[in-house]
């Protein structure tokens, strides 16, 4: 919050200085100050930590990306799409720390807020399907994987989606899991 207030004050001060320089006739300094003013103005629409986290994800450094995403303290002040990406990355990168329930809630909220590309929507639905499969909701996982397959227009995730579908075919349903728990686990039949 303090960073946002400082950014606001800096933007207003730089804009006022630029206008004052143009008004008093110092055109050279006014033109020179336009670029830094635009950079500060651009920072209202793009969070620098989010840009660094996405860049770290592209290079494959998930620890660094997790560090940057966890440093974003007030994502509700970001624009709606960036807020969705912060929730999406927090859910994907921190699944072990947050647990399935909280991670699922963050993913559903990110999907409802709207991710920009179909590829990101497909990844979110695939992770959500994985969480549903882990918690025994096989039907929901199958529908989420079908949606992810539709959204994956470039076919980059085709192998992962097919692999998850194969795992879901062999996975026990929630009812079978419940029966196994009631019977004290799977009993082995004696060899003859």
C-alpha cells in the first residue's frame, strides 16, 4: 500500500513538473521528462514483480517466480487481469504449502476473473482437474480436462492432457475409495 501511495505521489509530481517545464518554456527538459513520466504511469497498469515472476516462469526458474509472486502484498489493488494472474500463479506455485482446498479456491477465482489467453485457461483447468482427481472427484476432473483440451488451441499441452486422462481412466472413483476405506484397505487374495 505504501508503495502504491509513493508511486501515485511520484506520478503526480513528475506530471506536474513536465507540464510546468513546458509552460515556462524549457521544452528540452520537458521532452526529457516525458519518458520517465510514462514509465511511472505504465507501472500503474503492470506490476514489476508480476513481470519478473512471469519472466522467471518462462526461463523455468520456479523458485524465483514463487519468491516474486509471494512478495506481491496487495493484489486487490492491481487491475483485474493482473489480479487473476497473481491468484493463478500463487495457486500453481504454492500448491503444497496452501493445500488442495485453498489452491482450488484460488484457481476458481482466477478463472472467474478471467485469464487473458486460452493457453493460461487450459493450464488453470488442467491443474484444477489434477486437484479434483486427487480429492476423488473423477467426473469433475474429466469435464475440466475436456474444457482444457478445447482451450488448448496450439496443442502444446496435448501430451499432458492425454496422460492425465489415461490416469483418470485407471483411478478409482470416490465411491470405490470410500468402500476401500470402509473395508480397511484393499485385501489381497491368497495365492493358490
